[in-house]
C-alpha cells in the first residue's frame, strides 16, 4: 500500500458529534424521567392492545437478576448444555408456557416476583447510581451476524457503541415524543434493536410490538403508527401489492393507478433534485394524491410520516413510490459491527439509490480497491 494517503483513500468525514461517552442505562433512565408516559410500550394479547408505562418498565428492569432468557425448547436445551460453564448464571427464564413448569426454569412473571423483594430493599437513588456507574466501554450485548461473509460471528458491542449511534442518529433523523412506532423486525438483529428500540426510547416515542409479520396489515390499521423500520423485502411487498391491485383492477381504474404512479415519479424526481415543479405537474400530483396515494397511506394506518430502510439495498423505483405517496423514506448503510449505522440519508438531502452521508462523528474512507473503511465510537 502506498504511504501517500491521498493516493490510497478517498475520505468522507461526518460532522463533529460532540457527544460524551455514555451507557445504555443512562439513555433508559433519562427517558423514564423525561417522558414518564403511560404507553411507553404496547403489545397485543387476547385481541386487545395493552400498554406498559415508563414507570412499569423501570420497575421491571429494577427487579431483574443475572439471568438468561430462552424463547423456545430448542434454545433451552442449548442453555442447559452450557450452564456448567457459566457459574454466575442464576436463573433461566422462559416465555413459552409449555416449558415454564419444568423444574430448572422460571417463567417471566416468576422472575419479577423473585426480584421484587431485592428491588424494594434497594433505594432508587442507589439503584440509579449503580446503573449510571457502568463503564461505557463495557460490553453490553453480543449480536450475531447473518453469515453473509462466512460463519456468523458474535459481535461484541459496548454501551458506548450503541449509545453514540443512537445520539448521532437523532441528530440526523427527527423522531418526536408524539410518534408511534410499529416494531416488526426481530430485536435479535442490530437494525431493529438500535433504530426500532433504543432510538425510540431515547426520543420518547411509543413502541407497539406487532403480533407477527403476517398480521402487519391489521396492526397498522389498529395502531396507526407514524414511524416504522423495515428491510427492503417489506417495501417490495407493499409495492408488489400496489402493482398487483392495478393489474386486477378494471381498465379505467388501472389506467388511473398507473397514471398516478407516473405523475408521482416525475413530481418526486423534481422535488428531490431541487428543481421547480410546474403548476401543471403540481396539480396532477394533487389529483393523484387525492384519488390514489391517499388510499396507499390508509394502508399504512393513515398517519405514517417516516419509513427507515436498512440491511440491504432498496430499489430506487420502490423508494420513489413511497415518497410519491407522501411518506418520507430514509435509507441507511451499516453493519452489525458498527452498531449499525455508518451513513444515512436525511430529510433535506435524499438521493435515491444512495445511503446518504456519514453520521456525525463517523469517519469513512474508500480504499483504492473500493473497500469501505470506517472508524469512530460506533465500531466494535
């Protein structure tokens, strides 16, 4: 490699972040104190949506001990095999009612009951101080990669890796206290864990957990979210449903839907390019919105203002369709090893087919062979 860095790399540096190191406990405790909302989290059970307040989440967190959670019998068997090599493990907590009665496990409600006496003996001030004293550079979580580059790897992310990525993301993306997020993607993946959970907690938004991927349509109409994270496959499904509806529609309706798609594309391209929109095209877009795109927004619940896409490239045609429907869509790029966001489009500078600029405090360099290099507080 040449010693002349200017000949070897093309560097792109994000704006200064000016964010001191912090831990996830700090992020959580600040959110509890700042927002104290009755519907911090929501889930559906027995045909109805139930709310969990910030105070209840705090109480539950305070009760938890040194434990491992197993979601299925298969996962429980893996934990049992390894228990002998983890002397600090105190409890195995399970959610599945079919295995909750086995002698060496504890149901989640039982965990909370077990921790209640310990929590009551520990004053809030002392508990909060213990949590805030956590070293920001301690490992917070181990998340596994998808294996696209070989055998899946356990990525050790620290408190500050995620804390810094949350805080810098919120310098680029406006998430509001009144926002409602529908969480669909698995929290075992870094994209949803960071954007769909930690970012929403830090911003004070309500998080509603979808019943399943198959029930997204029903959950959208029930929750009427304003923000949502999806991988490209989700947006492809939305676009495919629109095209299929047009194919099956009567000839006049099909022509209307395809006309609206063309108008929306031309209007979106001019807006994103910063070009003047003619009065004629603006009128056509208003008509297309009234007759077609307003119905697309209703499929999202009628209040959606922001989609975030990650994990794989998104087709510009699909992004253009979502934007034409009056919903902002931001695409980003990152890795599990980078907590995950390296770069992200922002509201005032969306370029289709790109993943935006580096987040504040993130450095990126493109090597001569095209390899993407990055450094900063977000890197494992």
